[in-house]
């Protein structure tokens, strides 16, 4: 059983990376970085960065969703 199976399209990965950048910017610019909201944004951003870099989403995997395009058949 493979642990990191590609199950996200490039579009999904770009969206996740963009949302992660927004959340990291919010965390970096907030005055109270110890607040629950700021730490929650940081944790979600880190998960989204992992998803964007690896192309693997465990929630997608659990639900049986795969947004990768099918390879061209020859």
C-alpha cells in the first residue's frame, strides 16, 4: 500500500497553495500570534502546503476522490 498517492490535479494543488499563502500572511501579520484563530490558520496553512507539495490529500483518499486527470491511452 502506497502512503503518498497522487490524487490531486494541478489546479487543486495551486488553489491549496494560494489559500496557504493567504493564511500564512494572516498569521505573519496578526498582532497576537498566540491566539486560537492565528494558530488555527497556521495549522491549516501547513496542512495545505503539505497537500500542495505532495499532491496527496488524505481526506480525498478516505472519501475515494481523485481529481488527477486520467493518463492518455495509447
